[in-house]
């Protein structure tokens, strides 16, 4: 089922357009716009990994490196492709890349009710290290998760 997919760094503006579309579908009014995505991409340490399926991008992960730490800023799979293992595959690829690099800590925030994402993170060894009150616009808290690499 997962054949024909490829994970690699963002390549061009056509790929960015797919991300803009997925942002809208997945995050609605909280979606990042094309300008916001470009601004993030141009920030020091920022990188975007895309999951390609045939000639389209069906998922992406945006992260920012600072010395030996990484923060995951965005992680999504197109709704039409969710629940079929693509998110796990993309996240595993991302971790493989981080483990090959100088990175020692990965941090991310997740809603306590986002069971699908939490399942991926916890099964990859992430631990809860904190909680940010009223983090999301609907008033929900965020869990802060951390993975230590090689420590
Ligand atoms: C989170 C997201 C990227 C995961 O991608 P996905 O392709 O849908 O996920 P997968 O199909 O790889 O499934 C991941 C795991 O969740 C499990 N899962 C699915 N629905 C679940 C549910 N309701 N409760 C608990 N686990 C669930 C799956 O069984 C799978 O675990 P397994 O591999 O051990 O069987 C995707 O759902 C998404 O884009 N969600 C909206 C945006 C978002 O929430 N991003 C993360 C922000 S922190």
C-alpha cells in the first residue's frame, strides 16, 4: 500500500502549492498561508520534508533546527490519505534523518485529544515533559513532548 512514495526535502514552488492546499483542508482558519510558509522556509534552520505520492505531495513536516535541537512546527497528511500509514512513514523518515545528524533533542506540541499523532510520537519514544495552558485558539492545552537522541 505504501509503495510509490518518496520522502525528501521540499523542491520547488509547485510542491509548496500542495502544502498550502493541505494546510487549508487540515487546519481550516488556522492554516498557514503561502506567504507564511515561505517566510518559515526562509528562516534560519528551517526545513520542510515532503511526502510525495506519484506526482503529488500528500504530506509534509516542517521543523526548525537550533544548534543540536529541533522543534517540529507542522506535520500533516492530506485528509484523503490519512489513516493509511503515511504519517507514520513520514515521521519515521524524519527521525532517521535527525538520528544521522548532530541533533540531540526533538521537541513538539500536540493536542491531548490528537490520539493519532500521539500514537505515532509515543511509539517512537517521545515523552511528555510539560503542558502549555490555553495553547490552542479553542482554549485547549498542548502537551509538550521530547525525544532525546543518543543520550
Ligand atoms: C497526525 C497525522 C499527520 C497522522 O498521519 P496519518 O497518515 O493519518 O497516520 P497513520 O495512518 O500513519 O496512523 C498513525 C497511527 O495512529 C493510529 N490511529 C488512527 N486513528 C486513531 C485513533 N482515533 N486513536 C488512536 N490511534 C489512532 C493508527 O492505527 C496508527 O498507529 P499504528 O501504526 O500503530 O497502527 C494526520 O492524521 C494529520 O494530518 N492530522 C491532522 C494534522 C495534525 O493533527 N498534525 C499533527 C499536529 S501535532
